[in-house]
C-alpha cells in the first residue's frame, strides 16, 4: 500500500518534473514583472513581436505555451487574455496563472484610482469569533471541524472494518461449508464456540493487519520522506502549499488546531471508541456468520446482505448529514440509541460531548442486542452449517430457530 | 464374661455384620450396574428428534456392545445420520438420552469419539500436516503427541511425503486417507464411520477395512453406517436397521440370520430325466428354480422344507431319487434381510 502510494507520488512528481517554459507576450506591459522564473517554470518575455511570430517561435522552441495579453485598457483586457498551447494545459497551472494576473490587475486598477496599496494592506482585518461554553471550555469553528473529523474517522473506520471483516467471516463460514470440513470440526467443538472463535479470530487478525499497515506505513513514510524528502518538497504543488503556509494567518490556525486537539475529550473518545467498536463489530459480524451458514455459496448471500447493509449505510449517512447539522438534534440522538446504528452515530457524536448517561445507556442497549443477535446467529449457524442444497427463505430461517 | 461386655460384643458383631452386608450389597449393586453398562459402550434410550414438523427419529434405542463392529443400516433419509449426529453431540435429541460407557453423554466425551462423516472434507488451501495437527489438537491431543502419532500413521499408510502438500493437490481418495488418520489419531474408544468406503478404490478400501478390524482388535468399538451390504456382511457382528425414523430390527447379525432363515436348501441333482425328477420333488416339497455355477448339466432347485422337516429327511429323499451333487443351506444375507424387512413394513 505504502509502496503504491509512493509509486503514485513518484509518478506525479516525474510528471511535474519537466521544466515548463512559457512564452509571455505582454503587449500592455502590465504583468511583465509578475512572472518570475522559478525552478520548474521558465518565463520568456517577448517584446516587439507580433502574435503570429510569437506563436511560431513558441512552437519551434517546444515551449509549454504562449500567454498573450493584448494591448487594451485595463478595464477590458481581462476578457481577452489568451493562452496558446500544443496540448490542453493543466488545470492547476491555468488557475495559478489566472490568480497571478488577477492580483496584478487589481493592484494596478487600485493604483490607477489613486489608492495607496500600503494603506489597504494595513487596513485589512481578520475576524475570528472565539467560542466558549458556559462552563468556560473554549471552542472554535475549527474545533468543530476537527471534532467532526475525529468522529467521522472513528465511525467510518468502524463501518469499513465491519464491511471488510464481516465479509471475511462470511466467506470463511461458506468455505467450511463447501469444503465439507464443518462436520468434522463441530464433532470436536460446539458450533457457538466455532462461530465466536471465528469472529474473534478474524477481528484480531483484522486489527493486526490494520496495525501493521499503520506502523509499516508510518515507518516507510518516514524513511522515504527522509530519503526523497528534499526532492519531493520542490514540486510546483509543494511550492504553492509552502506559499500558503508561510502566510501568518494559517500558522495561527495550525496553533489553534493543536489547542483544539488538546481540548478534545480524548479519554472518553478512546474508551468509547473501543467499547462501541467491539459492540458494533460483534453485532454485525455475528449476523454475517449467520448469513454465511444459511447459504451454500457467495452468490446466494445477496438477499440476506441487504437487511444488514441498510442500517449500516443509514448510520453512516445519518452520521454524515445530521450529526454535522446538529450533533445533539433529535435524529442524531435517536439514531445513537438504536443498536444497529448507534456504534457509528455515537462515535461521531462523542467528540461534541455526549452526556455520560447517554453513552452508557446506548452501550447497554447495544450489548443487550448483541447478546440477542449472537444467540440468534448461533441458532441459524448451528442448523445452517449442516444444511446443503437449496437456498433457504426467511420463513425457513425462522423455522430453524425452533430446531 | 460380664453380661455387659457380652452385650457390647454382640452389638459389635451385629454392627460388623450389618456393615459387611451393606458393603457386599453395595458391591453387588455397583458391580451389577457396572457389568450391565460395561457390556455396552454406547446406548441410546428412546431418542426422538423433530425438525419442525418432520420427525427424524422416533424413540430409537440401540445398544452397541464393547469391542463390536455395529452396523447402522437403513435406506437413505431413514435417520441414520441424525442419530450419529446426536451421538456426536452435533445436534441435541428432543427427548431420550444417550449413555457412553454408562455415563450420560457430556461435552468432554467428544474426545473419546472419532467421527468420519459421510460429507467430509478438509480445508483446501491448508497444508496436509498443519491441518492434521490442528484437527488432532481440537480433539485434545498435545502438539508433540499429535505430531508423533501422525508420523506413525503417515508412515504406516505410506503417505509421509504428503506432509507439506496442500489438500487441493491431492486426489479424493488421498484426502480420504488423511481424514481416516485424523479420525482415529486420538485413539477413541468409539469410532463412527459414515459410509467410510465411498471414494476409495478397492485396494485402499481393503487397506482401510483391515485398519478398522485392527482397531477393533486393539479395543475400539466401531459404529458403521452404510447401505453397502457386502461390507456389512464382512465386518459387522451387530446391526440395527432404521427405517422411516424408527428402529425396526436389531441384534447380533447371526441371531438375526437364524431368525430369518426359511429352512430352505439349494440342491444340484444329476438325472437323465430332469422333468420327471422335478415333478416328483414338487409333489412332496415347495420348490423354486435355483441358479448357481456347476460343472454338470444338473437340475438346480431351491427346496423349502417349511417349519417341520430336517435336512437329513430331504437328503435321504433326494439320494433315493438321483445323485446329489450340491447341497447347501440357504442363509439369508444382510441384503436379503434388509430388503425383506423393509418390504414387510411397507405391505
């Protein structure tokens, strides 16, 4: 994965490595000073030639393109600036050209109106409303974004984990059924032991896999960036980012983000994450195991997958839309109690501060439901693993509960 | 002696007697129950099982004597597999109980049972050795013990070089051998084979048959579910016949055969006038044509004597009529019994 990331990164840096030479034919002389040659972009300023000659020249020299600013008054020139090139130019390049020209032209226009640029610079104001709760906890809108990020990441991680490893459990149950080893195994262990063992084993394998990805990713990322770091920071995109970062306004923001991070209910978040993660995962994975036991092959799983996937997807959408809108609104609150959606929705709500009793109540409902689903799944599982042949209907599944 | 002392002495003796009697009594009781149970390794008592509306087993009681090979017979769908699954605690009976070695069946008994199901398979992408070790450990063997025994069995069946192969590389018969090894590896008291010979070529089927007999001789008890009657004839000493969820016949195979024999004899007679001879015999006995191989062009008949009449009477009569080349009592084989019993039930 990391190797792939770096490969893509490398490819795009190679893509950007080519030094672009741009011919600029500025008949007005407005912007000639704006375009200064950098490592990756060489601006050749032409003068005293007509457009056709410039075009031929640019083409002969294999230039990336030709920027033409016709002789016009400053009020109207903006609509007649043209960029000629062999291939269609990259979007980011065009927009960076546009913003440079726009800035310059506005400055010139202001100057023409007799406005003192220094005065404008000095008179600029930045407003940032500081938020503080009645208890005196400071927050900000950046903080809200950040909470959303944390909650969203936690909820989404759970969602992905359930989908990926739930499917894995289902497939391994089907494999045991189709390879007919199941009867040998359950003459040694109880079906419920086998099912829970499978769920726990798969989830531990999943967590290990995640951990290895993260650790390995971090290590390789660190190693790679210390080796290739210098080269990578010099791509044109990086230049733009660096420009933005050197802006004093954004360093303030970074400082604020760090502060916000410290003010998050980290302990609550981590504990709730672990508990809801385990509860939600067990709830869904036992259903996946039951589905695997009920069918003979993967193509038959479709009709049973839908009722499992719908609440899960609903949870993510509720999380993504209503929680952003109002983390403590009716819908968000209700969905954070319904056991099939509560793990995802509650995880998204918690960074915004959910009363402890709500968290505990939701967790208790989740645990009760998960005990019920494990019981239910174990029943289906116990009967299903020994049933071959036709695909069962919901009615038959219900009957199995009584066997 | 003082009377007081005498009283005490008498009392003591009385006490001793009572104790002795009690001991003896309890000894008799325990030894009785023990011998009663000990003769059967496995018993099911009135076991019934429903799947929804469908009754899979209807009050089935069987007794499997120790060190026997017990044939569990019946047509497809009769309930054999359900009964076997109940013995393996894969499904639970609705009513009735199962005893292993005198104890009601409990979870820990699984380690005394080795089960080779009819629907059997292995993890396809796993290596043979790893998989055998895993399955053996599930039955409670330690890693080192499992490895030691596996090595012994793999050498014995000459499959040692398969250890690192994946199961999907093996043929069906090869995989069956591994399943057999895994079934018997933990030296279970009770071995249950459901159609063990399906999928084996004749050579390997014989090999497995010999292994089963050897395991029996070493002290194991074998339950053997099949509808291949020739293997029943060869192997089983006890049978139970299950038909439409009910046990309809059980006991020692030889006893059952004795019950089912019709006092009939197969004869081959050398005569110049076969037609006349046949008519003469038909006049006295119930006769049906027979078919067996012989070197001569003889009259081949099945003669039924009915309840009275002995073989000597028949033989005496026949020798007076013609030259007897062939004389054999007709003993019903397992297949005949199987078919006859089920047809009787139907009609």
